[in-house]
């Protein structure tokens, strides 16, 4: 009865709500209008600048609120929305873990209002599920290695911008109800979601409070079979999530605002199913049957508090001050793995164990930007971050990864100079990262030889420059070239827990030195009349990079090797002569090489856990009055990997999604289909990475229908 209530309540309320609720505003339509207004400059907060994107020599995409709402209606998650719209983002695993998902072949930094969500010190790969997308207004993507937001952005920045303050006095808000399921509509595959956000403004004060709750059913593949549950890394199928959100603001003056934002998000598996091994040789993927597993179910919990002060006119410039606290706890599934065995605890070798990541971040950012002369803008700032992360073994209370403390102090400065009435724009700057890692003395677990390791406090500092040029001979046509350095630390936790050599001292242990990536790109953009097109070529390298390699237990270890990545991105959008119809094309070609023998020259291809396949995106959007529709196809192209077995070759597959939305005047009703043609396929990660693992040989999700009602007032 409990399951039935969770899955059917949104569907039962939906028709009643549509009939009985009046509409006051049509927010989504206005969002679409703003997105198509060529005279409206696009400001991307993640760039740390109030300058429009056209004045910056970087590749940027913005998924606006209307686009995001459409993609969430189709797939239900922010990370799936990004993957569907950005050809350079890898196919998602459709699991709670995003391990192996990449942007331009490297790990992106996920952020919420600029607050980092990634945990590179011990990367649990859960940063795509730290907030409900209901509270996200838009997503900003900055491509390529950069240090704009500090540590972790070797592939780029994915900044989720939260819903803003109400624009008028009084009460406003949004209510969302959804029901979804496979096309067979079996009860165990049904899911439902309900969310509400209510805002109030009275003069200088405003407040918003919201909550969401969602239940996801089991997934079915294109052949109608249950998709295998990932009981180790965690799964989003057969799970519950909830989130609470609050934002409180006070307008100190016409230009100054004080704002407090808090959010708590939790996603936990229901553990109603266990996975049944597949058979790779026979092409049979893993599936799921009813059952239970010992231990705690995989889960993800994230808490965020951010306090900011902004002033758009402080001494003629823009001032931003932000302090934040972020805490996460990621629980992974367990098993009787050789890595976790300890004869002193269980001499039979049948010890069940599971791990959990615990991370806390405390940080602050201050930025001041001012145009000091005509077309000469200077930006200066200072960032600080304190991160404490550990990985514990839950059942026996052992430290698998000792508590590792990370401290970063980083002043930076940028200059943007327009010449000849912005015919040419020069941009450049530098960031100085001063970093300290601190690890106390510790002893590895038994499988690593119970090795005693001397702690230490290694420090690193690095100047991270960036420079670029833009040439815009005609408004709407610009060419640019840029160079920037990105910075991150390797997955220190994986390295520390794998030390087996006695006498290691962390202060001089080479494998914890940082990853410095060099990103170079050339781009051409045309935004004139009905045409919105861009082409970008980039190449990225790191002399002492990081590659994840699977060990015998199915656990990734880190190898520090030179890595080189290059790629081509093409995007084209055209307003057709038919009013309201727009067509889109996106293409990405990526190649990555790695130095596996340490001779200083790259010799083998990066595998599927480290780089995404080439891809072609096609889309058609139609909008006329209250009716809008979208059809999109994602064509993942086949590829092989030099240095990998033939079984790791990727066969490729095609997914088509569709959405129809109608604004009734009492809210917008949407009907969406993910994998419209019920394509049967094996997920990219399963097809290319775990080529001998029958337990984690997963098919992708089959056709899924979602009916939703979205009322904004």
C-alpha cells in the first residue's frame, strides 16, 4: 500500500489540479522569449564577471529555464539534461554514480551557485545528484580546463544557478506533479514526483521555501526486462529522494543585496531488488529480481548553506562576497570483496563490508570588477577553500582512506580590453593557487598489507595564467583563440588507500602532486538573423595526469600518466521559414591518448572510463501559442580503443526523445517519452569498461513515459 500511494498519488491529483486551479502568469513562455531575444546580453555568473559572454574568449553554453524544464520532463535529472544537449558530455550511466562521465574527456567541476559539489580528494562521483533540479533555474557550462572556480575544473565548469528572488511584491510560486513509468505501465516501474516552491516579497525583504519528494520505480530495457541494479556504486532506480530549499533575501539599497540560501537533498535506494548476473559472451545483460541485500542501502546526502552579499554599484564597480558550507555523505553498496577482508576480523574470508565517503567544505569568495577606462575592465578576487574528506568502512568502522584535509588560498586578477570599438578584444589574467594537503600517520587496511604510512603536509603553489583574443568584425560574428591552465589534485584517497610499500612519507610522495592541464582552443561563432552556429577545436594536455584503471575487485585505482586530448565541436541552430520551428545539429569528435609505459610519449588510447564517444545530436523545436513540442536524437558513434581488448570496442546506439507541452491557462501539461522507439542497447560504460564483469553488464533504459503538470503563479 505504501508503494502504491507513492507512485499513484501524483497521477490521481493531476487531472483535478488541471481543472481546478487558475493561472496568474505564464513564466515559461516569458523564459523562452528572453532566451530568443538577440538584444539581451547573456551574463554567465560562473565566469566570475559581469561582462557578456561575447566579450570572453571561451566556449560557454547556457541551458535556460525553459530548456531545462523540457529536459527534466523527459529524463528527470540535471546530468541527463546536460548529456542530452551537450555533444561533448559523455553518455550518462543512468546510475547514481557518475564515474567515467566526462566533459571534453576530463572531469567537470559541478557547482551550485558557484559552490563546488565535486570531491576530487576522494571522488565518489555523486556530484550530479546533490540538489533537486526543481530548484535550479538554469545551468551554465564553461568548456575546457580552467581555474575560474578553483580546484577540479579540468574538463570545465557545470554551474547550477538556483531560482532567483521574486520580482514583485506578494505571493508567487510553482507547483509540479509528475507520474512516469515504462510503456508496459507495470506497477513496479511506476514513479511519481511532487514539488512546491512558494515565494513572498514585501518591500526590501523576500523569502522562498520549497520541498520536493520523488519515488522512482524499477527500470526496464528495450526488450522489456528489468535493468540490473548496481548494488555497489548505487542506483537511481528503485529509490526515494527528497529535498528542502530555502532562500531569504534583503535589499540593503537599490544596488546591494544580502542573501542566504540553504538546501538539503537526500536520495536513498529502497533495496527491493538484487542484481542477477548477465552473460557477456551470449550478449545477455544483468537483470534484477525481488530480494534484499545486507548492510545499508546506497544513498547520497548533501547539505548546502551559502551567504552572499552583492553590490552592483560599489564605487562604480560590482562587488560580490560569498561564504559557504557544504557537507556530503555518500554510502556505497557492499559485498564480500577481497579488498575488504581482514583475517583478524573474519578468518573465513566471508566478511561483508561497504564504504562511505564523508566530506565537508568551508569556503569563501570575494570578487570586485570595475571598468576603469572605456572598454578596459579589471576584475580582482580571492578564493579560499577548506575541504576535509575521508572514506570509512561502515560495518567494521575502519578507515579505508584517512581523513585528508585540503586548504587552498587563491588570489586572482583578470583584465578585459576592447580595442577599435570592440573590433578586437584582449583578455587575460592569472590565478595563484597555494595548496596544502594534510594527512596524519595512518595504517592501510589488511588487503594493502596493513602498511604504516607516515603522514605529512605537502604544499604546492602554482601560477595559472589564461589569455585570449576575440575578433568581431561584424556584430554577431566572432572568432576567438584562448589558452588557460586548469588545476586539480588527483584522487588522493584512491592513492593513499592503495599504498603497499613500507616507509612511505606523504611529504615526498610523488603520486599526490597536482594535475595541471593546459587547454587551448580556437572558435568561430555566428549569431545573426535565423542562424546560431559555432565551431570549436581544442586540445588539452597534462604531463602528469590521472587515469582510472579497474582492478580485480572491480574497484578503480589511479595511475599517474601523461594525457593528451583533442576534439572538434560543431553546433548549429536555424530558425526555419515555418514560424515557430527551429532545427538544431550538434557534433563532437574526441580523441584521447595516454603514456602507459612512462617514456614521455603517448602510445595508447584512453578507454571508455576516461573519454566519451563521438556523437551527433539532431533536434527540432516547435512553438505556437500555448503549444510547444520537441524531438531530439542522440547518435553515439562506434569506436575502438588502441591498447584495449576487442571486447572493449563500442558498438554505438541511437536514442530519440520527444516532448509535447500545452499551456492550459491552469498550468502547463506535458507528455514526454524518453527512448521513444524503445531502442535496446548496452550502456556505454558497460560496453567499454567492465568487459569481463557479468555482474555490471547493464542495458540502458527502455521507453519511459512521463506525464506532468507544471503551474507557475
